[in-house]
C-alpha cells in the first residue's frame, strides 16, 4: 500500500490527477494506495509525518513555491519520491536540485503519467527491500535509508549518524542500531563506531578508511571486523 500526497491549489488539476491514479490502479492489480490532497504548502509541512511514498508537488502554489516546500520535505525525508507538476520544463529541471524523481507537464496526459508511474513503482519496489530508519531528533522526525549512512558513532552519550552530506545527532545507544542494521552490513570496528561495509575504502594496520574518514579498529573487534569486510568484498552477503 503506497501513501500518495498531492499538493495542487487548482481543484480541476488535482481532480484530474486523482482520476489518473484511479485509472492506473484499475489497470494494475498490484497497485494499491491511500491519497491525501493539499491546496497549500503550510498545512502539508505542518502535518507531514515522513510516511509518504510519492509526493506530487505543484511548482507554484499561493502560500509558498513548491520548490521551497520540496526543500523542507527533503530535509526531513530523503526517501520520498517527489514528482513536480508544472507548465514549464525549465522549472521542473530545477527540481533535480532537491532530488526530485521526475516531473509531469500540465495539462497532464495519461500516457505520460502512466509511464512515470511505472518507473516510480519499480523504484519503490527496489527501495522497499532496503532498511530504512525513523530517526527522532530534538527538532524533528527523519526517515533515512540505511544505504545512505556511512557509519554511526557514539560520542558523549549521543549518537552521531554520518551520511554523505551531513551528521545527524540523536540520543540512544549503539547496540540498538547494531541490532537494527545487522542485515544491512553494518559491523563494529570498535566500541564507538558501527561501520557500513559498503563505504570501506581500505584498511591500514589498525585503522579503516570509511568514505573520507579514518576510524580506529580495536584489538577486540579486529578479527571479526576483518572477516566481515573480506566476506562483504568477496561477495558472500
């Protein structure tokens, strides 16, 4: 069951998109969804729970540009598939700066819509096999794909989740993440670091290069860690 959200201030366009979803569902027996519609950005941002799979965003809505809304959504949720609705291709291209999946041009034609839905559904089917964590910080709730995490660190009783572009600070303990991420190829190299083996670039003595950072390997964890790296790199996953 996919959760779909539409942000579109023009009632006729929102209704057109709704009918296309109904038509698509009628011809795809494995496609089931729930739908929420918004006419303004602020209510969407206020109510957003990081639980949408597909987000159709009009580029221009009265209270906030759809692009600004997309940036705020993307800051909370790096998984949702954003599809812009626009009359001008040049605006849609800007959407790739916020990781938009695609765009549809107004007036929306069903053939184009159906093709894009085929693509997004295939992508979501692939995504859903990956591990995703809901991360609650002091400021917000985030949803982050484990595949985007390079390593997790404990420091001063806080958990620091390192990704390619940022560090997310959270409370908790490393053992909880170790249990949740065991199937996603995360292994401890010492008591303070839980490493995503995908990002291991090399090992030099008692240190491991993880993405752009160099982390210490403890004597207690060294044997198991090296075995895990060898198995992962060798394809025994």
